[in-house]
C-alpha cells in the first residue's frame, strides 16, 4: 500500500448560516480558526485549509491579532486559502455576474491581505454545479475545482478526477470528494480506509478530507494523532498532511490522461431550486438593480461628473453573503431570513439610491424647451441593444384628454390604466417606448387631445388579439384555452395552458431523495374573469382562482405592438406540504428544451424531473404536420425550478415544507411548525411564441429586459447640453451583449464585460460612444470577455480577466 498515497486535507466546513443565524456563525468562524492555529503550534506537519473571504474579513475586523497569526501561517504554506470566492454559494441560482463578483471581491481581498489568490475553487456542500462554472472559475484566476455533491448515486462520472469543460472550451481539473468532506471528533481510521478503497489504477493518489464540520470545529487532536498512528501501518497508504493545490500540482505531473466532462454536475436536493420564494425574489431583484445602477453611475460620471459611488462593493458583499448555499437554497431556519431580508434590503437601498443619482444627473442635463402644457418623461434603457418595451408611469393632474409625443414630434399611443395609488388624484399611463441602445429617450405628455387616432386593441372578457396573436380564456376554467399565432397559422398550446396545479410534497426542505413532483392533488378553480384594461396600447384580462384556503390571480396582458403575453401573478398561499406549478402544454413535435444557466444555457431532456433554471426556459420543435420550426419561451422574474414532461413545461411557483427540516426527521402532527411560503407573493412571467429557434426570437434579450427593466423618470423643462435622445453604447452583432459597465476597482478606467449568447464563433465591435471608443473582439461560443477602457484616448483598451488584472493570476 505504500506505493499509494492519500493527501490528508485538514478542513472545517463552516455554515455561517443554517440552523443558526449569522451571529452564531461569526463566533464559530473565530473558534474554528483559533483551534486550527493552536493545532499548528502542537503539530509541525499539520496543514489547514479554509475558503470564504467573508470569514477572513470577520476575523480581521473582530480579532486583528488572530488575523496576523493567520497571515504568518499562510506565508509559511501551512494555512491554504481555497475557494477564492466571498462565500461557498449555491451554484445554480446566482446569476453569471454574481459568480464573477464572488471572485472579484474574494480574490482581490486575498491578494491584498495575503499576497496571493486561491487556485482551487471549493464548493463541497453546494447542491449542484452549473455547466458554465469552468469558465466562471477560470476568468476568476482559478485552475482547479473541488466538489462533493452530487454523489455517485446522483451523477455518474468517468472518474473522481476529470477535466470539467464549459461551452467556450474553458477547463478546470476537478476532484469529487469521496464519501464526506468532514470527520467527527474521534479516530479517523474508518474514513481513511474508505478513501483508501478508492485508490484504483490509474489513480494511486487521492485527497481525504478530515476535521469536524458544518458548525465548524476543524481537525481535533485525536484526528491528527490517529493519522500519525495510521501512517505507520503497512496496510495503509502513505498519509501526508497536504493542501488541494499541492495535490493538483502533483497529480498534473503524473502523466495520467484525465477524462473530459462537458455537462452540468447535477442533481442533489431538487427542492432547493424552489424553497423560499422570498429569498429567490430578493436575490434576482438585487442582482439586476445593482448591475443597472452601476451602468448608469459609470455613464453619469463620464457625462455629468456625478461622482461614482463608493458603496457598491458593500452592497455586492451583502448579496454575495446571502448567496451562501444554505441561505439561497431556502434551507435555513426561519429567523435567518429576517437577517437576509435586511441584507438584501441594504443592497437594494444602496443600488436604488445610486441609480437615482445617476439618471437624475443625466436627465437634468437634457435640453428640454419650455412648454407649460407639457410634462417630459425620460426613459432610460440599461441594455446594449435598441428595444421596444412597455412603460408605465404614475403621475398627478392628468386631464380627460391627453397625448404623448416622442422626441421627433411623432404621436405615440398612450393609455390611462388603473393607478397603484387608490385615491387623491393620481393617474397611471402605459405606452410602448422605442429606446436606443444603452441610452435614453425623451417623451412629452400633453394635456390635449391627440391628433392621431389609435384603435383600441380588440378585446372582451374572454378574448383579446393584436396583429399576430389571439388569446382566449376558457369561461369555465379561467385557463388559456387558445393562443393562436395568426401569421404562422399555428395553435401554440395543445390543451389548456397557464394552469395552476397543486401537487403533493411531503418531502423535507431540501426534497432529499426526490427526483420529480408528479402527484397532482388538485387545481385552482375559477372564481371570476374580468376585462380590467382596454385601450390602444394594451388589454388585460384578470382571472381569479381559489384552492382550499388559497387564492391566485393571473392578469394576462397583450400589447398592440408586441408579440408576447405578459402575466402578473398574485398568490395568497395557505397550504402545507404542497407544491404549486403553472403548466404549459406545447403543440410541438421533435422538441428541444433549453434552460438558461448563469451566463449560458443548456439543453435537457423532457423526463419530468425537477430542473434548475434561471430567467427563461424554451421549448422549440416542429409544428405538427409541417416542417416548420417553431417554439415558445417562458420568461420569469424570480423563479428557478422547472420540469418538462413530454410536451408539458411546468414552472414551479412555490413549495410549503417546514422550515429547516432535514430528512429523516418527520414532523409530528402534535407539534406546531412554521411552513415556508405562507401568505402573499407576487411574480411575473412572459409567454413568448416565436417562429424559428430561441436565438431568432431574441430570448436572451427579452429575458434581460423583463428582469432589468428600463427606468422612467418624470422631468421638467430646462436648458442642457444633452440631446433629447442619446445612445451611450451599442454592439454591431445580435449575439454579443454587454452585461456590465462599471468603474474599475483600481483606477478611473471603465470596465465593460460582454458575452456571446447564441453559441457561435463571432467577431464583434462594441461602440462605446460616451468615450469615443470602438472595441473589436473575437468570441468563442458563450465566451465572456472583460475590457478596461481608459478615459485617456492616448491609452489603449486592454482585455483583462474578471479580476481586472491584465496579467493572469
């Protein structure tokens, strides 16, 4: 056995929040780090690893003397920094930019404080790993990856060590931890023998993780002494105190040809995709608001001199901490979500305040001539493409006759709709704005009758239609009975759609050992149908349903100028041990199902199992009896869990298990428990039928617009240097989008982050008009690129990694 080796990795898995709140996690971090430092004094060969920059920042601020001890041990090479991210997050639910920010703030912190960055990505307890992670790791300076879940029974892999590859071709050498990422307080012999049993040709060297974990603790004296004792035995492999980076460096030199895995690493605990709708919604909203606020803050700094805010990092760190896997998965105790709500709230308050400063500083510089009968409305587009998008504005003093003009003096259809304020002379208008790419446009609202007559969209209580789509609601059930594409001559759905279905869910919070939810126990039944809006811009049919003690409202809206259906949903949920899905049966054959994942997408089969996804899922196939390619995208603003069973796509709306209930514990009927997702919640989704595939439909852009919406601002007349319409930035190809515009971390340069979205090799030019720069680049399929753009035109634009360092880490 001595020709084989186990690298013994001293580790303490720390959940800063789980069955306890963050304050207890704060203390457990300090206690664990103190213990590890003490063990180093006692055992000169002992080495320890720890991830999560947030933990180190806690210690630095609360015990600076201990922090200095850690720095010395890092310098010696006995304390290894792994992970490189702010925490160990859920690896399905954060957006692509969040993963980059984990590395940006985590790796830069490690570099500043310890003079080095992590080379090993480390997420052993996360409940699945999206297929774009290899690229997201690589652009953050990480070469290797360590995970444990899914286990071998959940995901078959060709080897414990393999190259994990994403669609752009990025690879990280990846290790799946055998059995457990921890041991308990006593002798580690049983765990070591299990791991030694995995030493099979060609692998004569693996890692074995030991140390008390979950609530921290780390390696104990008994752990370490038992390793010394076991290493003396002839029936044991070599046991060497080591670190993951040392292991990977050695295994790379072995000459072994590692297999390549090009796939998600799923599935574990599928209930985590939908547990706790609140935290999922706060996460989506805060990500999009921060990214939008950064864009306009950077542009305002250039255009008006409005100072770029210094608190975005604080806001992002709040969001990143709340993406810890037991928080964002919805599996922590109820009290923890009060803290989490406040952290997300702080982040959104910072982002909202900064966004307001930025757009108001720009709009105040627009030249708007005096006209006392007019109110200007400036609409800002945060995206790098032209778009037509619904806008709603609430205002006062709207006369019985009014009209809306764009910056060219052309009349635009406008419609009075129900205000959000119930009284006191407040009004709300709706119109569709045609906006320039990443810029703004000024509209003028007049208290006078329009000279152009716009016909109302055709609608009654059960049907509405525009030039392309006709939507019909079944008067008996309240579900969609027909969505007909008049141009293509196709019925979109095969049977009734937008059906709220209740399913049995007696599983624990994680849904351990659950693959799919398929036991239907009821459906929401119709209470009422009303036509609540009708005009030249849009019509809305409001349908109210009930089930048990719960109610649900779906407001279906069709716009005269847009070939899609928007649906706003309000649920008052009072059920327990049940799950709610909304179902859509598609009239397609030879289907392909595509799910958005962080900064990418993936195709999956229609086997009915619960799947993680982000803001869109698309089903594209062939219209029956033809050779015509057609599809439908369902876009959402805060849901992450779906299934496709044959031709039926289901979006999981909510689950109602007991808070923080871990299998095999079974709640007993005599006890009182708090159940997740009780009460009111709001969300929206969009039905986007399209001829051709999701690429031709512009699905990525439609979903981005739905989640990161334009900003509408009521202005006044004033002189200014800016025109009434302006584009700050654009891209010359449809399949490259600019996701981020922000100030650089180290200087006054502007950082632009782009990605290819259709899986094509592409040449693209980004026209950064605000700085008079053209950025030309070549993209591999789904490749992410980051550029630093100096304000000094004599200096060149340079491509960097996501850490904003030109040199690779």
